[in-house]
C-alpha cells in the first residue's frame, strides 16, 4: 500500500501544479485575467495558455460577459 501511495503522490502534485499554472477566468485582447471580486468588479492580470511576449498593454478596465471590470493588480508570476 505504501509503495503505490509514494508513486501516486508525485503525479497528483504535478497535476495540481499544472492545472494551477494555466488557470484563468477569462482572456481579453491577448491578456489573461482572474476575477478578484464579483461585487467590486475587479480583476488581476495572470498567466494563461501562452506566455506573454514583447510589449504587453494592460488596460485599466476590461469587459467580459457584458460586465466591465477594473484591472487592479498583477498576479504573482503573471509574467514568469
């Protein structure tokens, strides 16, 4: 039992990290965002499916699903 657990645990951790690395709520104009607050309508810039390259223009507001959000933060490792 212990042997199979030690084989499964590293795989499970790797899958969790891989899922987190590409997790974002929406993309707009080539920039990925996570919603910070639905109530305050705020988002942060995050990493996404593709790495950012060259100059990246960050808007002060962004629209998704007919809702305008204020861009208030840049997430940790967004440009890693």
